[in-house]
């Protein structure tokens, strides 16, 4: 079974939703209900394609401006989202994140997929951790190169990619494909011909994986789009 999902590394709900999906797959496998391997294929959906290469403000300030709320309320909302991730066992410091353009991070994932599925999965997890746990700048090519090398990619191939436009068009095509499907926010999953929006819960994902009936499901309102995250 191949599960395709659209995501961005700057999206807190994407990290949480993917974590819950992986827990569902693990639970079904351990229960003996899932008798076939499951592969996950990430496709790009940048929340802000026009984001700069360097952070312009901290997360709380950005929230307060975007959602027209006081700094105190913004800090509360940011911490509320962090707590969702922490309850999934993730090291999650949303307040410390540094929002920048994620195009190169997505290009790195494209390169990883050309090696193998396992390498791509390691790179994806490392990028989410780098952003939400370590609060690194994911537009920094030296940081991205280090992440790639630590997870099985050759430094020379990474540098070659960054010195070119390699995979840039593929990132754009991923986004076009999502918009063609009517997708305006992520995470968005395609599971057994089901269109699943939002972070969901482990039990939701277990049902989506085991049931073959096509449907459109908005498991909750936890999605992020170009206009912001639903709080």
C-alpha cells in the first residue's frame, strides 16, 4: 500500500498528523491486521512560497500579526499547538521556530527519494525535528547539507543539486497537483482512495487504512494553508 501525502516542514499539524499516521500503521502491523507493507510518499506544499531566506520575526509575533490577536493570546495559541505535538511524544518547540522558505528542504527530499524510500523517510523526519525541536533555519543550505549527509546522502550530490535548479520544478508540480485536487491546506493524505484532511487521530488513520470505501474526510480542523493555520 502506498500512502501519498502533501505536507510542509513549517506546518505543525503536518508533523503531528504524520506521527499519528505512523503510529496507526505500527499498531495495525502489531495487531496482525495489516498484512502488506506500507510506503509513505511525501509531496511538497509550501505554506508560503514567497517566504524569505532568513526569518523576519519570531513565531509569536508572526502569529499575533497574522491572526490579529494580542501577543499574550498568540503565545497561548502557539503553546497550545506545541502541546499537541508533545502529547504525541515529539520534542516540539513551536515558539522557537524560524519561518523561512522551505523550497530547498523539499528539494532535498526529492533527492533522497532518488536513493531509496528509507533514506527519504529518514531525511523527512530529520527535517521536521530540525525545525520544531532544534529550531534550525531550513533555508540554510549548510544545515540542509548536514541533515542530508547524516541520513545517508552524498555531500557532493547535495551540493550539486543546490548549485542548480534540480527538483525545483518538481516541487512546483507537487503544489499544482494539490491545487488541482482542490487542496488548500495541509496535511492532506490519500489513503485507499480516500481524501483525508487534517491531523486526525491514530484510530481514524487505522480505519482509513483498513476500509477500502472511497470518501472525503476532514478528520478535524487542524490544517494549515497559505492564509494560516486553523486554531
